[in-house]
């Protein structure tokens, strides 16, 4: 339980760390953000496959492949439905006081932006918690690291739009703290769900893996390829993926 608590705090705290970086460097270049986000995408991709989808196949028994495939698509569809209700970063980022001079409209857009991040953070937190259900702390930690790395640039991009919309630094930080806290809650939901009902573990692992694959393909990769840094972003993703492979072998 101590490890789960530390993981939950780490995953949620990564958003806050990103927010603090955003306060210090209010104008972060797209190239830097894209490289960092792509690296995180590579880490998350390896974590989803090695830490969630492969264990789902192992625990699934006779119908393992069917359970895993259904779980992956269920996770993806779930986030797709959430996207339809509340669009995420690549659809709401970029609020700027110069291009959007109406302060009230800016504030409403930013609040929707923060709400979207919070809603999307819940299944990511659940994925971190579900990882502990596989009885392999190493894989669970790798999953959490992948999600945490993705949360750092996400926390960074929260700050600029909110300050530009006239939100005070104190409230901006509290909003960032809230989005991180949602992920902490999600981690515990995932952990207790698979421990209370071990029978759902294969499906839960695949579901969590599907949500991560969806985030990578639908949000992270398009965002990192939208500002002219496609080549660097691609190599950053490969570095992140291979780094996780190395850790998996060394710690396995």
C-alpha cells in the first residue's frame, strides 16, 4: 500500500511539477514541448504494451487474447466518448490573450481546458493503479513513470493559457493541483478495483492499456507533429520506448 500511495502522489505530483516549470518558463517553445511530450509518448507506449497488455494476455487464461482485445477497444472507446463530451489538449490548448482579446471568453475556454485535463487524468490514474494488480511492482512503477512523464508537459501547458486569461497565479496553481489530485484518486480506484475483484484483472489491464494507446495516438503524437518538429519528435518517441525496454530487461 505504501508503494501505491507513493506512486499516486508521484503521478499526480508530476502535473504540479510541470505547472511549476510553466510558471518559471511562461513561454516554452513548441519544439522543446514536442520533444518532451514525444519522449513521454514513447515511455507510455512501452509501459502500455509491457506493463498492461502483455500481462493481460498472461492472466487471461484460455480466452486471454479475446479478453485482451475487447479490453483494449473498450478502453479506447471509453476515452473516445469522453473526448466527444470534453475535448482535450490538442483541441483546447493555445488560448492567447492576443488572439483572443475577450477576457470572459478566454476564462470560459480555460475552465473547459482544465476540466478536460482533469477528466482525462482519471483513466490515466486508474491505469497506474491497475498496474499494481498484476503483482509485479516493477511493471507498475514503469507504467507510473510513463504516465508521470506525460503529465509534466501537460502541467506546463496549463499555466500560459490561464495566466493569459487573467486567472491569478494562486488560482492557476490550485487548478493545476486539482488536475493532479484527480489522478491520485484514479490510482486508488484502479488499485482497489482489481484487488476487490481479481477476476476482472485481465480485462482491467487491457482496458488501461487501451486508454493509454488512445491517448498516445489521438492526442500526444498529433500534438507533437503539429509544429514542424516531426523528425525530432519521432526520434524522441523511439528513445523513450527503447529506454523503457532497457529498464524492463534490467529490472525484470
